[in-house]
């Protein structure tokens, strides 16, 4: 269900998910960086960088 908001998906009849999200390959404090480049090596939409944090 990547790219689908789970609340919208549930309201539209698409099967959603329940429970605690987990990513065993990432830990609190890790940073994920995404950058898409064109054929000339220029960033298409700018770099996106997010840090994994603990909620609650």
C-alpha cells in the first residue's frame, strides 16, 4: 500500500493495515535521504532528508 494514505484507503474500501509500524532496518536517529537526478546529474525536485524519531 505504498503511496496510499491508510485512512483514505480504509474509507474507500481498500484493505488497510492495523498494528504498530516497524522498520527493523532503521533505528531512532537514522536519517533517510532521497534525491532524484536527471540525465545531467541535476536534482529534479531537491533533496528530501528525514530523521527517524520516537513519537509519544
